[in-house]
C-alpha cells in the first residue's frame, strides 16, 4: 500500500510544481503570473460578469499552469549543464541549448507581460465602473438636489418678502416716532397751560 501511494505520488508530479523545482528567477516570473491572475479574478468587473468571467476562470488557470510547468522544465534544463569540453560539437550543442533556454524564457516573459497588461486593463475597468456607479448615484440624487435648489430659490423670495416687510415695519415705526414726537410736543405745550390755569 505504501508503494502504491509512492507510485501515485510520482505519477502526480506532472500535475503540480513545487517551489523547490524552480530557480529564483523563474519563481519570480511565476509569482508575477499568479498575481496578475489574482488581480483579474478578484476584480469587481469579473465578479459581476462584466468581462468574460467564464473564459477567465478556464483560461487563466491554464495560462498560469503552462507558465509554471514551462518554468519547471526551464529550471531543470538550466540546472543540468554539461561539463566544459574543448570539443567543438559539445560547445555548439551547449550554445544551441542556451539559445533554446533564452527563447523559452523570452516567450514566457512575453506571456506574463500580456497577463499583466490584461490585469492592468481590468483594474482600469474596475476604476471606471466605480466612477460610473458614483455618477449614477449622483444622478439618482438629482431630484433631491433640485428640490433643495427650489427651496433655496424659495429662500431668496422669502428673504425679499421679509426685507419688504421689514421696510414696511420701519416706515410704520418712523410714522409712530413722528406721531410720538408730535404728541410729546403737543403734551408739553398743553401741560404748562393747565398749570397756569
């Protein structure tokens, strides 16, 4: 039973990539790809299916898996270098191998850059979607703002009306002051006459 489990584990090694299987530089590339995938899958436009959610959920894991497995193979091949030799054939084969590794690395780098650009576009779409939601909330609140503006216009009319009433009250107060002054003057004139009588 133990041997069966070991065989099953050995057979499964083609279905996962361990950290120890990668060189430092290839590990960094894989992290970038995983980060781009997480950004896309975690976006609001993805969750709301405003971008092709089904395709993302199928294609992105495949892309990251292909990057991981290619980086694992790259790490394995770059770690197994032939001993130095003065043989022209060995030197030529090593040059071909280094060139193949460089081409492989460049191809994966381009794929990762494409994933990162897609993630950046998704982030931009998320930002624009949030802005659109804010604008829609503001537009929906326009009726309240118009009511408030109408009340503000009514306030201006009320101020004008109150100022007119205040002017009327001032005129009445001035009239009463004039009448009071005349009454006081008349009272002063009338009082000494009574005193002499």
